[in-house]
């Protein structure tokens, strides 16, 4: 009888410590974490758009997108909606508490192909979280990218995430415009009121040398895609991120299988022409 | 590779006893008319005349439930202790369809992000296959190009020739195993291969003949076909098909803590036939009814697996045909696709 040597296991997480918690909305918090073993992050190699499996040991594990750009060194950030058993527990964590992380998983936004192009980001609610990694990546490499326009909305002012970015930080960066809207009028809100897809069409964007990236609730994405098509965007230049229930993150457990693809390894980032090749499961 | 050997039937028990002394021996055991693969201490009770085990030997590579690691959250650094691997093992008496299914599982687990839990078991297991002299009424391995007298992927292939077994040594692992008990084997007299062809002929001739020609191409355009509405009606969502399937590999990951800081994380077989399989936190459910779930199972075996891994995700072992309580049967589905697609 012999026992195995210890081999690196893709399903075994690394332990990290929560270093900062930001209350984004009444049900979204952003958690900044640092791995207990600094070498883990050095070798992590996360790219904008990728995800991690986050877990509280004894509770469960979930796939969460990395909202921080790899240009922001030394930590990772995850913005998490309180929606299920695990995320309820994560929302109770304090600075200094532990969290288990494995990853990074999936493909990433095509940051090289996007170089020299304008970026049009259209997001709703928590949908800004995965694309925030791309926005910060582009803005931290400002000369590599053209104009950056972000059309972002939520049902109410309270539900807008990353207010410090959309109102304070990003608008100050050159050639960067942030267009914020909320669904219904509210007192003390003098910004735009209306749904994201309609606001996007109202603003009007040229498809020329521009890549559109959208993420948000399915109904918003549906109308954004229609709007982009109307404005003349080609399928290859319309990018979104998909999500499905996942367990392993490494293309084996079968949950996020759609057609021949596994969203966890082949996605989450797809362009519209790729999505049109998948069986219409959504 | 080593030349063909011969093993007298009265030596099989000695061989199994010898193997059990140096490795863990896993072999088919019959109890109350049910044949299952089980770890055994000796050759006693091992049956090789079975037609197929009620569940596949997949369990010894991808267990129904498997501890991944233990943890202790009372430790300030959240200590994680990996599981020890398995001992060296010999999986004895596997049928050619099940051997093929292991090659298909390799495509999943030994791909990008190599699954160390699976690979540890795979590396430490020597597979001794047995050709089929007979078939069950549900067998259709030929549809997938599997020959009941061949077992690519096994380390040794035995074929029952009446008074003896023809022993074909297929790999280095097989050479090592035969070499470790060489006194039990004789050299084949040269008639073995011809005798084998005769011996396995009934299993080839009598099995269900299913022609897969054109099925994949038809399924490529049948996602919205109404047959999924009608075929799924009789499904009761029990998941038996996925439990007895040698190629199904879906799993769940769960933490067990028994209300304490010390616990473990395990994975266990899951099924695309269960509603909770794709239900996300917050309630989003891309496969809300039996229709979507039935379609997913057959599409995955006959279309998606082909696109992703270049092979069908079925080996024609017939277990799901035999065990499905409502006869929702992949052989019938294949015929139906050819008719209506």
C-alpha cells in the first residue's frame, strides 16, 4: 500500500483575509481580500472578466466575478449581492475574517483586440461588477484605448453600485464619459431618468472602431442588443458575459454546460456571434 | 508488448489471491443475483461470467461521494488538509463498454485543469478487462464502434475460451502485473486470437443493431423539435439513468460540518435530471421542466459530447434501458431522431 504524493489540486482553495468592506447598496457589498500567502496572488495572473470560486468553509462555494482590475495590485475585489445561503454568510463577514478562494477561472475580455478602439460599456445594477475590471484596466492603460463611454443604470439611486467610481473617479479621467440613469424619478436626483437601453439609444453611439460590452439583467441585455443592432454594431463587436449555476469552475461538474461549451472555462465572456451559435437555452 | 499468454481457469483464483496480496483488488461479486464491483481480499466469490454489473465500475475513479479535503476553521489560518490518495489497485473483470467509458471520462477529467482526485485513482489502477461471450438484450456497444472482444484502454484483456482465458497484455502496467505472477500463465499456443473471434461472435451478432449514421447531424438542428415535449412526458425525474451511466460525470460540491468548526468538503454525483441542478441562487432556472432536462441528457450524450471531445458520450452498455422505470430509452431516442429529425 502506498499513499499519494500531494499534488496541486484545482479544487482546493487558498485562504485569504478580508481587508476592506464597502457597502455599495442595501444588498451589495464589495469585499477587498488579500491572500494569506502572498505568492498566491503573484502567480494568480487574473485578467479582466475572470471569476473566482469563493467559499466560507462549512457553508458553500459560489462563482463570483473579480471586479478589480489586475492593474490594481496586491488585492482582489469581489462585489457580492446577498441572494442565497452563502452570500448571506459572506455579508456577515468583518474585516479580518477569512475567506477561501480558488481560481481565476474562465476567459477574459479581449483586452488586446480592444486596443486602439473605443469602448462602450452598458451595464445595469450589479452587472457593472464584472465590467468594472475592464473599465479600470482600460483607464489604467489610458493611451492604449480610445474613448470610454459607460451607460449605467439601476432601479433607484440606492441600487447604483460603485458610486465613488461613477460619480467621482472615472469622470475625471480624460476621454471618459459616465452616463448614469435610474428607472424612476426620485427626489434629490437631477440626473437622467429612464431605462438603460432607451438611454443608450437616446445618447446614440457610432459603431465605428467601437466595441460594446454589456452586462446586467437578462431583460436589459435583450433590449440593449436590439439597440446596438439598430445603431449598426456588428455581432463580433458586441460582447457580454453569461452566467449559470456552477460548482467546479473547471469544466467537469456539468452544471454550466450549454451546447458544447462550459461557461466556466469557455466563458463567461462571449461575443454575440458566438452566443448565436449556442443552443438557445436562455 | 508481451506476447499473448494463456491462463487456465483453475488458476484464476490463484491469480486473484496473488494480486490481493500486493494491491487492492476490486472485482465483480454477485450477491442476491446482483453483480457489483467490490474490494475483495481474495478470489473467493469473484464472478467472471456476469453479463454486466448493475452499476458501472466508474465509482473507483469517480466515486459517488468523495471527500476532497478536511478543514479546521477554529485554526486562525483555516488549515486545509488534503485527502490521502488511493493505494495501488487492480480493477478486475471490466467489460469492454465500461473500459471505453473510462477513456471518455479521461477526456473530461484529464483535460485542462487536470482533476488530481481522478488522476490519482487512474494512475494507480491496473485494469483487467474481460471480453463478452454473450450479450444482454439491452446491449448495443457496436453502435459506438466498441467490439466485445477488444478493450483499448485496459491493461490486460482476458477472453474466456472454455477451459482457459486468452491473456492479451496491452500496456506496460499489464506487463508488470503478468510479470509479477508469471508462473500462473503459460504462453498462448498461437490459436488464442482465432478462438477469441469465435468466442465473442455471439456477443457481436446477438446485440441490438443501432446505426448512428446521421444522428448527430440531425440533432444539430433539433433543439426546438417537438419530440422533446412528447418524449419527456413519461420521465419522472428520478435520475436513475445518470446513476447507472458509466459516462455521466456531473457532480455537486458540498461542505459537511456537523455544526462544528471542523469539517470536510466532498463532491458527490449529481444529475442533470434534477431541477436543482441548474437552479441558481435568486431562483433563475434555465431548465425549468422535464422537457429541457430530458433534452439536455440526450443532447449531451449524442451531440454536445461529440462537438467537445470528438466522441459520443454513450457506450451502449444498456444499463439505462434496463433500469429506467418508464422506458425512456436512449436506443429508442436514437431511432426516433432518425425518424422525425
